[in-house]
C-alpha cells in the first residue's frame, strides 16, 4: 500500500469532494499529526507552513431559530457530514476539526458579536458565516479588516464579499439566473409581472435589476414591478393586480415560506400564466402548495437529481447519514463550504489565519467538484453552471433539456 505525505494526500484529494470516501480514503494516511503548533491554538501567531495542531476550531454562525432557521438547520447537517468525511479521508492528517456553532437567529447584532468573539479568541482559525445577507453584511466589515478567513453560505447581496478574507460558496442567484430568461424566451413569454420581497437585498436585486435585464436580452416586457414586506403572508392584493394584468409570466422573488401562499393566491385570483421563481422555492418549501404549485419553475445552483458524479456521491452519503433524507441546497452549499475551508487549510498546512486565506485563494483559483457540481470562482465568489427545475406537484425535477 502506498502511503502519501500530507502534501501528496492533499493533491490526490483536492478535487474529490464526497468521492473521497469511495476513492481516496484508503490511500491517504498521515506520517504524523503535524503538531509543531502549540496545543489547539490556531489563529493568533506564527507563519505559514509550520504544520497543523492536533485540533483546530471553526466558528459556524447559523440561524438555528427564527424565520430562516430552515436554512441554518439544513446547512448544519451539511457541515457535520463534511467534517466527518474530512477527518475520515485524512485530508488534514490526524488533525481533528471542532465546529463551534452559534445561533444568530434573525439578529445582525448577534452575528456580528459572535464574529468579534471568534476574532478575539486565537483558537479559532476561521468562520463559516451566516446565511442571511443582513447578518453577513454586518459580519464582513468586522472579519475582513481583522484577517479572519470567513466562508459564507447563501448571503447573496453586495457587501458580503468585501476583501481577501471573505469568500462565498453559494453562487449569487444573478450569476445563473439567465436560465430563467432562456426558459421565458423558449415559452414565448412576451409580457411579465414581477413581485419581490423588499426586505431581502438579494430578492430586491433580482426583482429590480436582474429580471428587467433578462427582459431586454430575451425579448419580453416587464409590465409591472411590486414589492412585499419581508414577512408578508397575505398576497391577495398583489395577486389580484397581477391576475388583472394577465401577463404571460409572473416572476416571484420572495422568501421560501412565502412561496406556497403567493402561488396559491395567484391561482385563486385566476392567474394561469407561467410562474417563475428563484432557489428559495426549493428545500421543500412548495410541499404545502402541492398540486396547486405544479409547473412552477426556478433556476437553482443545486438539485439532488442533477446528473453530476460529485453531486450524486454527496446525495448518497447524505441519505446514508440522515436516515434516507434527501439533501436540499442549503445542506449542499454548507457541505461545499466546509470542504472548501478544509482544502484551504490543507493547502496552507498551517493553522495561521493569513496562511489559510492564501490557501483558500489557491483552492479558489483551481476550483473543485462538490455537492453543487463543478465549483469555480470569480475572485472569492463561487460560480456553478446552475440547473432549471420544475415542481411537479410533489417534488422538484430538472427541466428536460437543461444541464
């Protein structure tokens, strides 16, 4: 049996993602734990390349309670699975990873406070940042100037990736949203109405900037654009307005739990045109609408049915770990975030924060295959090809002909 050095093992596993459990684990054993650092302390001092301590600490700031807890709870499952795999395949030798999860709920102040605590504690080598843009934009001005490597899941607005130390593993919806424009053109859409959540920066951008741009590029006219409040659950008025306008398509850029209500009330108002949304419609958020939402389509960065080897390896491992449960995009993105961070640490062969940042930048420059498929980067911001999916009344399935 061939025993690889830490560097050789790192190179062998660099692009493997979930596949390492099948292909790489047996070949990678560490000749030593790399414990030239002092104890578990990782962030405070020392230069790159001094090797890894016995354990490293990462702070994970998640929304485990509150209106976006569906994202935080699923993300945590993806992180936990990734940590188990990373330690099993030997990417970091005998070094273990301690993930300290903090619940930021809906509070930007709480998220910022946790980030400050991580910066002040030299045992933390990195942060996995919160999903909500409002929280992430409160964290980035703190972590980036202080040199704390931070990898975000979701948080798609501007002001999140602000410098060398902030990375985002969830591709901005705008980067693959042209799939919706192509679909609208293929369906012969000539007119469209837009409804967006005015409390979410990502959804505002999609509603006010991205969809109008798609209209110009794909030959349809936006006849109306309207906003709803962040937690609104009664769409009777905008639904009636859109039904009265009777456009060929209605673009709904709202929060996940808002989707079933908005779609149901649009159909009740008599609207029968195309319904197009964004990735927040996934993760089971349409289940309560059932057949009433059948035909609803949206572009997304991940679906468990996409025909990509690294995606299917992740889905299989996730189902095995969580009693047959099918992963959603939040779990997939957080899984990729943890793997990305671990690859950066392996590349640095150091628990020094500055060295880890350089390692992450090197990994971003090469890209890797993960749960979302082929992950590349523009600067510190991830990109994936994306896939268009349709709700068939009980589950989401890739739209035929889309890659």
